[in-house]
């Protein structure tokens, strides 16, 4: 059995500010916000004992699955310049003039439920179901008072089409970086909220602040009005627990050999480096991983999907490059398609793991091995220090844990499904384009395009219907292709050629997307250009 709580907004809008930025809308709605709304409805109803018990039971459950409309079906906007009166006050010297405010809003369908919180595999008796339904029916709004809501409890999951997004909670273990984090219910949220919201204490504090400013009024310039200081918001907020969420992949998208659930490591200290240094950085990280693994004999031989090398049969200690996809290390750079002030500096490293079925291992074995690798790699503070042999630079990395990190440190920045992709680092072509550029530029460009199409087919995705190549990237902050040093020359062979590209596919491709010979060391990384309302956006 499962239960689903559906939310319908009759006014066609959801108004709520995000936790970290009051000018950004909280979307999707946080599950904890729903439970706090239920608490408000419970108190206004006189706190029926049976309904309170159901609310406490709901907070003890695991974080729910979220289902919301796709980006093409909603519109996010910031309604600014809205003037509202200040709260009334008994102090005559308090200025009560109107004040401009802004309201972050999501506009959506008003005729149908548009937000679903789903708890699969849960047991609820008919009496408890009826009691919880009664409490949910008392919730008048969610977020701002203008966000009128109708909340319904159902036993069957909604029948939704592919135009919806499904977000699932992920484990708190450091195995991958979530797309975002949401405040979720927990056993103790209700008690914490009731203790934080002390009406008498809040009023006493307000009066004390007003009295303090009134007493100081004689020392101010004549004619200057006084305003009551607002109480710090965090002082009266309940304790919150956060849970990482990731979007469930759609079956209609093409997938690269790497899992979309990547692990992002942010640079906490060290030398400031640009994109041109990614080959040296990734090589240093790879050597560090191998070294840390080898220090623990109980772990055995490092698997090929981590090291990129498999042991040759009959030759003890001898290894050879594996032909199967393996761990790819890619840069997290300050680049963007529209923000012109980006400078391309590195904020950290991303780790893309091959999907278990591609690596040829079972899911349990895959998870255990990756957990062992992280245990060997990270110290007690969950950090790893990188330093090359010449000690020319030093980095300290740790898994991203911030609630609102920079865009480059968000998994969706690199894994979002899209039809349009632009290169962040140049692609090292698997073959040399022919003829030479100076002999026939047109055929040379066609040769580059064909090589890139073959590279897409080599990693198991569709060939792009359109390929554009250039020495310059379409992203701001990315250096030209000739600014990147070619990897070390192979004995007896010329230096590899690398170039920037833009790919356009007929069907969405889910990242991360890396192409070319350097795809495991940060070269050939692409960033998705997501589509919304017919235009290409970030």
C-alpha cells in the first residue's frame, strides 16, 4: 500500500521564498513546509488528539517522493514592487508607511493537482486514513497567504505522463551528490516548531526592542522617526533536517555510459587554477586514488572500472587499459552560456562512475566497492588533499554539502537531459582530421564533424543531427582550444588534435557527457543547454 498527498492551487500560483534567497521561489515545495502547515491547521482546529497523533506519525515516516510538472508546464517569476503596509504598532513614533516587497511565484494549472508527495510501501488503516484526510482538508494555504491550496489524501499513485518530473530522496551516505536538498519531516519536528513559536516570548521581545529605541529617541536628530527592529528570523524557526533529492531518469532519454548520479568535490582551499590545468589535476587525483587504495591490502586489487586498467592474464602485476567505461574525472568550472563575467576558474572536481550494468558488476558489489574507495580516499574530516610531485600547487577537496551551492557545484548542471550540448573543455579527436586545414578547410571541418559523430556512437548514444566545431567554445569563461596543452605525446606518434564543439541531438541525452580520447581525464566535457519554452537557457 502507498499513500499520496496531492496539492492543488486554485488561484493558479504557489508563492514561497526559498530558504537561502528570499527573491527565489522554493520549488519544488519542501515536505517540511507541508507538515508545518498541518501543524498550523491543527492548532486552529483546537488540537484534536487523533489528528495530532496522525501528524506525529506522518513526521516519523521516511522522506517522500516528489512529483511536480516539468519546467515547460510552469512559469517562475519574481513579483516585485508590490507595496504592503507594515505591521500595526502601538508606538506613535513608529513609521507605518507602506513598504515595497517582492514575491517569488510559480504559476501553474489551477484546475488539477500539480504537486504530489508520495510514500510507497506504507500501511494506514481506514480510520487513520480518514483522520489524516480530515486534517489535510483544513490546510488553507501553503507558503504565502496568497497561495491558496486544496490538499487531498489518496491511496493510489497518480497516473502521470512523461511531462512530469519525479524526484526521489537519496541516502545520506557520501556516495553521490544530490540535485538539490529539501527540508523534510523528522521525528521531533512538531515539538521543535511548538517550542520555537512562543507567542508570548515573541511579543515580549518586540516590546522590549521598541522600548529600547524609544528611550534612545532623545539623542537622535529632531524630526527623525524610529522603526522597530525586527526579531531575527532564525531565532524562532524550528530545527530543520535536510535530505538530498535526485530526479528519476526518464526512459525517453538517451543515457551515456556514466551514471547521472555523480559525486562532486568542492575545493575548500588551495591554489587558484583554470580549466587549462585539468589534465594535470585529474592525473594527480587518479594517482592519489590508486595510492590510497593500495595502502589497504584488505581491499585487494582495485577494479578496472575505477582504475581504468585490468590485470593481464598470465602476467602477474602487469596491467593493460580496459576497453570498458570506467571512472571519469571532470572539472567543475565557473562557465556559463549567458553570464558574461564567468572566468573559467575551477571550483572542484566531478567524479562520474560507469553504470553497474556497463561495468559488468552487480549493484551491491558496485556500491560496496565505491564506498571502500571513498573510505580510503577521504580522511576523518571527509577531505582529500591533492599535491603533484613537483609541489607546484595544492588542493583540498571535500564532497559538496552546502544547501545552496554555486551552479557549477550542482549535479544537474552537468547531467541534465538536453538536446543541445556545448563543450567546456576541447575534445581530443580519436583520429586526425584529413585533409589538412590549410589544404581544404571545408573538408577538414566535415572530417572533424564525422569524427565527433563516431565518438558519440562509440559511447553508445545517438549520433548528433548537427555538429559545429570551432577553436572557441560557446560558453563564457572557456579558453580557446589552443590554450589547452596537448596531452603527453605517444612515442612515435604526433600530438593529438583537440577542438571545441556544439552538438544538437534529435532526442534528449542525459549526462554527464564526455567525448574523445581524453574523456576520462577532463577533456571533451560537455555542458547541457536546457530548453524551456522553446528557447535555450541554462
